[in-house]
């Protein structure tokens, strides 16, 4: 369903006119099937978040293609309503002047997909319920919520258009450990309800083991290894073994 094909990405070094470039992604290729959760694991600076931005169409690869159902994600019409995201910094992910209702329903209103009236209200209540919040949260503002509650609102907003794919970029790393477990449980339930495809970018190996079907191990912008989650402890490359040992004991 999601296809990343021979993708390269680099950025200018020392300013736009310096002439030099730093390569961040090197010939990255993989496929992610409908309903699959694919984990992207790597050290800081390995290119994980850059890959996430490319999948979301926020940036353009230097070479290669990224497609959803055979159509390029660079086309905004392909992305609209089909690819969503939940980011690490939930504090800046929601307009502080929006109520929870306004924040969740914003994607639908931008697409003009939701009818006004009772069905609009029912949709909101269903979304809140699915992320473990009740209807009393409708009129609250982000500053009135805990970090975990704000991230639940972000998740509800991400699923409001019933997308095919959600990019989760370190989506739980800023939360307390107990809240992380709750949010992971919500994500796992939603994945089954909507048959969602997740690209789960993380440095948390325990979280990946809980929610992912396969993991891609990144090393300096390259895919070092790709394994089913059940075989995570039997990775072949020395780098992958050292990285996983470090993350498990971190």
C-alpha cells in the first residue's frame, strides 16, 4: 500500500549557497501493507524523522518516489484525508485557541467532508470515546489538559478523516511512562478498528515490540536490517545487535 522506492535526501551544508550537501537518506526502499505497523528504529540523526516528513509530503526527495496505492504522496490530493500524523511535540500540534472540538473537527472541515448538525456531533463523541475521553472534553482548551490528554486529542484528530496511513513520529516519547502504555493501547485498538497502517518512528524498543509487526533499523540514513518483530532478538548485523542492546538497557 505504501511504497518507498530508492529514496535519497540531502540538505545544503553551511548555508544555501555553500555548494556542499549532507546526505541524510541513502537509497531507502521498503513497502508497508494495509493494516501493518512498521517501526522505524535508529539513533538520533539517523534520518528517521526526515523519512517521516517525506512520507507526509512535507518535503520532496532528491531521488526516488514515495507512493500510496500507486500514487505519489507529493500530490496533495493523494495525501488529503489518506495520510495523517501524530508528532512528539503535542504542545505545538494544536492551536491553543481551539477547543478540543474545534481541533478534532478541523481536518474534516478543511476537506468539507463532515455535514453540519447531529451527525457532526455524533462523530465527535465517537472519536473522543475511541481515544478514552468523554464528551465533557469538547469545550476544553489545550492548556486545561494533561500531556496524555492532549496527545489523545491529537490522535482523535489524526483518525477523524479515517486515513489509510498514520505517521507516528516519537508520538509517545514526551509522555510519562504510565501514560505511554495507555496511549499505546489506544493506538493498538484504533489500528484494529480502522485497519490503519502505522509508520511508527521511535527510539523505544519496548514500544515497538508492543505495537509493531516489523521494524526497519536505520543506520546513518540507510536501512541496516528489516525484521519481523518476533525475530527482533535474532537480528544478523552487529550494528543492529548493539543498537538493540543499547535501547533495551537505556
